[in-house]
């Protein structure tokens, strides 16, 4: 499953310009169809979009561990729906370090202004770029 998710991310050319491409609908229609929670993992799209707006980001790296990579297109589309053309999302599908560490090097090489790290994290401080951690919450009823 993780290999399929990586292949899908690479098929997105690892640069997920949400709302652009062959299967793209309008960004707002995509955002409306996608809920902020996806498969039990809360993407925290509203809070993340607010963070990116406050930071003045034009290009953001979305870093996912292998087990959550399947949520990357949904996260990018949800952010695109909230931020419009003002921010481009780059999916980091193959990080240099462990999945818990923010990959500032890859994000900087992609020309990103910030990193949004999804999944479990060691919460080490970043040195070069602002980072937002989306640890994920699962409802107790599920």
C-alpha cells in the first residue's frame, strides 16, 4: 500500500499543483467535496491555511510519512480551496530523514517558504523554514 501511495505521488510529479492537471475540477468544488477529515485523519486544513496566510507563504512543502501519503492529494486540494492561487503546494513524497523529522533541506531545494508536516513527529525545532505540525486526531467514537 505504501509503494502504491508513493507511485501515486510520483504520478503527481511530486509537485502537486492542486487544482491543476488532467483530473482537476475547480479548486472550490474539490474543496467542497472533500471534508477536512479524511479516512479518520484530520488534515486540519482551516488551521493550516490560516498559518500559511499569516506566514505569507507562496509555496509550501507538504511532508507525509509513507502511511499517510495517500492523503496528500486531498490535503493539497483542501489548501488550494482555502488559499486559491496564492499558494502552491509541493508534496514531499520521499523525505531524506526519518518520517518524524521535518525535511527542511528538500523543502528549501523546492523553493518552499514553509513546511507542513503530517503524522507523528519528534517536534524538533526548524532552523530555516517555519513549520506546522499536523499530528492527526482520531475521533473517540470510531
